[in-house]
């Protein structure tokens, strides 16, 4: 059974709006963004920049930071200006933003659920997640993504659409709609989309689509986390920080 955590109140921050406009069209680097930690279970560590430090509810990290969850741990990371929420599961490592415009997060290993609220003129806003084998572009979407030890990626869409292309662009993009999944092996084009019957709660309980039972397993994958304010909701509830061993 997934342990539920209590989340900290998300305080509106003027700095978030300022960060969204610091990058100009001529900049070649990633957009400068702020990411707030809105929920923690167990341990969440910032590995980069050094020194390594333990993060808690209410902490704010910026573009380029590398975060890692521990054993039986999880966290929710929220970027308000892009209306993005990332629910990180146990033993997951991510880099906030990336080397190309539009990238909000790089999932290096582990599992997470990504939830994006719609933003005005949706087609004018690039919101991208990358993995070692794929680039995921979203349009008002709720999906789960897993990266295994080999860097292979599995994407499971619950709402909206995700366009997937392999990192080396060896094949054409694959567009996933709600109720479909896809796998991408490192150095290979995306596989064909296939249907699934999961919802976001199933993913939070550590499930994988039945079609992935061979090699990936259809049972719990461990470390689910629930909680955190939905983007734009302003948070809620009294905060509580949790400790625990890695």
C-alpha cells in the first residue's frame, strides 16, 4: 500500500515570474526556472551543485540542479510558471531543465509521473521531458515515465497527448493519446503504441501496463508517492517533513 504524505503550503513567489522572463530569445542556454519542493517522503537529496544537501518541503532549486530520491522515498517538484508537477518515486534521479530550450526536466533513471496543466495558447509553449533514449513533448498531459538501468524508456499516457521521438532521431515521432503506451530502447526508434487500461492511481501504486509484464513486470514497481499541490492551485495543508534512511 502506498504511504501518503502531507504536503507543505505552496507560498506564491514573485521570483517564479521573474525567472520565467530572464532568458531572452537570443540566449543559447536553458531557460532559468525555479522548482519548488512541495512534498517529501523519506529522503530527497540535491547532488549538484555541490555540496550535496538534503532538501525539505518549501526549498526551491533552480535550473541545472540534480536531485535524487532515496530508498522508499519520493518527492513532488513543481514549476509554477510552466504549470508542471513531477512526482518522483524511489531511487529516481533527475536534472532540472536541460541543455535545449523547452526542456523542463531530464529523467536519468527511475520512475515519475508528470502532470501539466494547460497554458493559454498551448502550441506556443514548449514543455519537454527528456530521458537517455527519448524526447517527450506534451500538450496538457498527465503521464507516467520509467527509465531502466539500460536507459530504455516506457511512457504511459493517462490524459492528453505526448509526442515521442528517440533521442538520436532514427525514426519518425510517435503520438500517444490517453490510454496508450510506448517503449523506446536506447539507440532505437520508438516502438508501436499499444493500449493500456491503467489510470494515474494505478501508476502511483507502482503498476506497469500488462503488455510490459515480460521483462518489466506488471506488479508494483515500488516507491509511489501521492500529494503535492496541483500546478496553479496554490498548495494546501500543513507541511510535515519526513526523514528516513536511504
